[in-house]
C-alpha cells in the first residue's frame, strides 16, 4: 500500500518522538540511585546508655563450656543400676533344701550354704556395660562446648547504662 507524503511525514515525527522518549527514560534510569543499602535499625538507646561493648550489644556472651571439661559430655552415675554396674536379684527360697538350710542327711545345703535362700545372682548392667556410669550430653552446652551466657555488664539488654 502506497503512502502519501503526509503519512510519511507523520511516521517520521512519531519515530522522532519515540527516540526522544527513550532518551528521557534512559536519562532517568541513569540518574536513579542504586538499590538503597539495607538499613540497620538500631533501637534508640534510652537515657545516657551506650551499646554494651562487652557483648557488642547482643546482650549475651558466647563462652567456652568448662563444666564438661571440653568433652561435651558428662559422666553420670548409671540410673539403671544406681552406679553399681550390676543388677542384683534375690532368687527366692532355696529349692535344693526346700528352704530348710540343710539336706536330708543333716549337712549344710551347699547351694544356699544354710541361708535357706538361694544365692543372689547378679548380671552386668547392659545400659552402662557394667561400668556403673553413663555419658550424657553436657547439660550446659549440649555437646557444642560453647554456651550462651547473659552479659552481666549490661544485664542482658545490650545497653550499658553508666551508673549515675
Ligand atoms: Zn548401669
Ligand atoms: Zn539350700
Ligand atoms: Zn559443656
Ligand atoms: Zn552486654
């Protein structure tokens, strides 16, 4: 389809306009600031307080755990066997001598040695493998060897208030 000179002129003008607009947009884009840096919001410090330097304002300190002596575990008495390492049980009345302590011939029963009760028997505690102790994760550091302690300098607030 042939174009009239007027149409061609109009097209030219529109192309010009577009160029101008694109230029303007580019200019604006160039002048726009980069993404604003993340703002760090620090709460206002009341009175004449200052950020506690001991805990860097966190209110707590990360300390090395010393109660587990750097093991992360604590040796505790085995609860299953009360630290004895063995279970001890009475076996009940002696069956060899019918709990009389003597045999029919009047001699002392060799099984209960006259005690009328069968010997106690014991078995090693499976929980502690007979050692009487078990290891549990350190209660304070949970095995991490480090623990959080409230900062005494600022009372856990992160703000140090000079005494008036
Ligand atoms: Zn045990
Ligand atoms: Zn007996
Ligand atoms: Zn510990
Ligand atoms: Zn502090």
